[in-house]
């Protein structure tokens, strides 16, 4: 399956079969995680734990076998880099038939941070269970998905723009960028807020974060993790479409809504 197929097929799994991961599946995912880089060049340490052996759990997860957690230095762009690399692992797990779901708030954070030996100046934004999806979702999972409208996404024209934020971009006018931007549109995000916005200028695409919540000074921004996921979807899909995009950070100075902030760009 190519990246777009994996994006379309994947969903957040909260009800697992309880079956232990096959050794070959675990080893493949662990090996891939070591190579899951990001365009920011930041190092992320990925750790795996047996759910029962380590006493790790989440009140919204049932039947998981293992957890994967990552930690990195609390430096500029740590969130975007983490989101990008973790999504690469998530998509790889999907290709192996292994279910995942991003967890940030619905866990005993202190317990997970202790498990990864989180040091001063480090951050562990998210974790994910690993396991084989159950044949049927739990009632709790069904209710959660309905509550956040997990299967719905904003329209293409609400997220993407041509030249400025005053000109919505239609799929028909997106040209070579249609598939990579559609991959962004389908990306998962915290409580399905979908904070990504993009402005297309010819052979360049500029990405922005639409802030949906405030954060205290010194806290990490979970929506920037979502932005990392979006950048991952865009770059992987663009390259599979034969578009040799390159990443850069240089604010183009486009007039933005008050709650919208520049993140990064790609150009051919």
C-alpha cells in the first residue's frame, strides 16, 4: 500500500483483540522507529513497553499489548518534529496490520514519564498503544468517535488557499498539489480540531497553524504535533506523486487571520 492508501485505511484504534504482537511485527516496527527521521533533524528516542509488564494503561483503551512512547529535548520545533516522526511510525504500523491511536491527555502522564525516565529539559508529548484491532469496537470507543466526529473532516476549501487567505483553493484548481493536500486534509488531530491551513503559491506551499486553544507559557503545544502529522502526510505523499519537494522555514509575510501562525513551507 502506498502512503495515501495507508492514510485512508487507518483509524484510531481503542479496542484491541488482546492478542500479543507477533515478534516479527514488533521487530519491524521497532527497527523502523530507529530510522523515523524528520525534516527538523531533531533526535527522538522511541521506547517500547509491555502494557501489563510495565503496568501502563489508558482508561479509553481496551486489550492493548504494548505501548510506544517517545521523548525528545524541549527545543524549538520539538512538537512538529515529534508529530512528523511519530506519524511515520504510525503509518508503518498500519502497513503491518497493527493498530495505534495517539494519546496525550487520556493517560496517567506521570506514570508514562517515569517509564521513559523523562529527564529535565525533555518532553514526552504522546504515546500510542500497539496491538491488533478487535473485530468490534467497544461501546466507549463508539461513543468517543461520535463525540469528536472522528470520521468527518473540514472541506478542502476551508483548509487550503491560493495566494492568500482570501482565496479558497478548490480540488479542481489545486493541480499537482491536490493529492498531497488531500492527504493533509485526512490527517488525524487532537479531538479532531484539524488546525492545519496551507497557502499555495505556484511551486511553493506554506503551512500555518490555526490556534484553537490557548496554552500556558512554557507548555508544549499539542496542535504543533498535529502540524507535524500534516507535514508528514504532505511530504510523503508529494514524493510518491513524483514531486521532489524540499522543506524550509521562511515566513513569506502573507497576511494571516489573527489566530493563524506560520509553521513551515515546501517547494519544488
